[in-house]
């Protein structure tokens, strides 16, 4: 069955270019041209991924992403931003986008990013029915793609879940930001590691607030991060 991509961009030339190239590699594509149209499209077209421009009529990309996540719609979102809008990139991630690309971009790179995101969302670790992972008050259910804290479900975006699962697989090991980019996003992000820091911050907020315990995810200064149980004291340089 073809994967469905919803393209949201108010520039017809970009929408047509994306639609042509995505269909060429086998995706089913639907285009809408303003932010408000996204919500009807998600209920009728049911996309597997949304390519979402930041600057849109009626409702901008950040507002769209925020509303999707507030409705517990965790469809992966690849946000398109202008080259100079670094703050907008971070704002997009802060509001639930899984990845971003800057304009101008090559259709081939965008397709590679989409394939990487969908591959990560679909992938199951190891066996068909992998066991639950217990870390302190946190339970990760890989097959169900669910996370519980104190027995209560926690809403994570697809990318937040993948990041947590990757940290779980390497529990106790220090992982650099570049290792996390390569392991979770499936590509090297040209040295821009802020996407990792934003997702780590979101994970901490969601996990540690509910667990009422500090520092499941430890920052190792000038290196990266590691996942550990809060009862284990860390000595940081």
C-alpha cells in the first residue's frame, strides 16, 4: 500500500514540484494551500506524513503543528522554513515538528528525509514482539510504541519516542549529539545539533515531570547525553 504524504504550501510551484517528485517515487500525494485546510485533510486523506510550510495563510505552520499535537495527532511533520529563520526552526520543533528543512532545497534531499522518518516510524526493534523496557518509573513498550510513567501513558511525538528508544538501547552509554542524529534521524545533520537538544528538552519535560524524579537523561558536558536511572548519582566534569 502506498504511503500518503500531505503537502501544505501556499506556493503552487513548490506544491507541484513536490507532488510530481513524490509521486515519481511511489507516494500518494494530496496538496492543500492554507493552514486551516490541514485538519480536514488529516481526517479524510489520513496522511502518513505531512510536509508543512512555515508561512501559510489563515494559520501558520507552527500553529498547525501545535493544534495537531494538542489533538493528540502524532502524524510525523517535516517543516519547511526559510534559510534565515533559525528561531522559527526551533519554534517548529518546540511545537511538535519532527524535522525541518530550509528553503531552497532539492527534492531528492526532501525525499530522503521523508524516507528516513517513515522508516524510523515503521521500524520495530529486533523481534516481532520485543519486550518492555523498564527504567525506574518509566516503561517503554516498543511494539505498541507507547511509554508509561508510573503506569500512566505519556504522549510523545514519533521522533521523541524514537529518541527515547535509542537512548534505552544504549542505556548508561554516553552518546554524542552526532551519534544521536545519525541513529535517530538516520542522517548527518550538517553539524547542526540543536534539533537533538530541543527533543531532549521535550523528553525531560514529559518524562521527569510525571515521574517526579530528576535527571533520567543526563547531560555530559561538551559531549552529549546518556540515559540512566535517577537513583544512580552522576559526577559531571
